C-alpha cells in the first residue's frame, strides 16, 4: 500500500460511512467477522466513488487489505475514504476504518485497504469518469 497515508494517530480522508458492530456480525471467536467489515468498507468506498464519478460505479478489486485490530460488539466504526487515483474509467480509493466509540478516548485504526471502482453506464459498461469533481 505504498500510496496509502502513513499516519496511525488520526483518520485520513473524508468520512463516508458510520455504523455500529452488532452481535449478528460476529464470528466463532465472538469478534466481528472480517467479511462484514470488508462489506462496510466497500460501501464507504462506493459512496466516495459514486460522488466523484457522478453516477453508477462497481467494485472491481480490493488490494492491500490489512486487519490491524479486532472489532467488538458495540464498537462505533467510522470509515474514511481518500481518492488516490482517478483514471479514465476507474478510481482507486484508500479506506481506513477507525473505532470511535468513546469520544474521550483517541480513535484506533482497526483496518485499511485499497479498493478500485469502475464508473459504469446504465447498461453496466465502463464509462469515462468526468475530469473534475463538482464544486462543493
């Protein structure tokens, strides 16, 4: 993940999704299932990709996924997205997930990864990503 931000003390990027880990999301060890966490990251990345692509997108790759710490029932998770690269039809997005349950405690990074999305048209075919994001 050479393009990923290296800061481990605070989140990087824009918040794209927040959720709470629930009992139904646990694995056989009682920790939150990694697949559930990856799906939350994919949703967060899709929010950022869809905004930048101005329309439909689809996930085509997950690269460099790293689980740093376990997630527990009741943890409030905040997913942050940073657009690393915009290609002709694709976007590479770095996603960090931070546990932010207690606002009096520093957040802790629990996982991060890079996801690649492709902008698609109504027929599901790749389409160009507009050259610039809309002004805020």
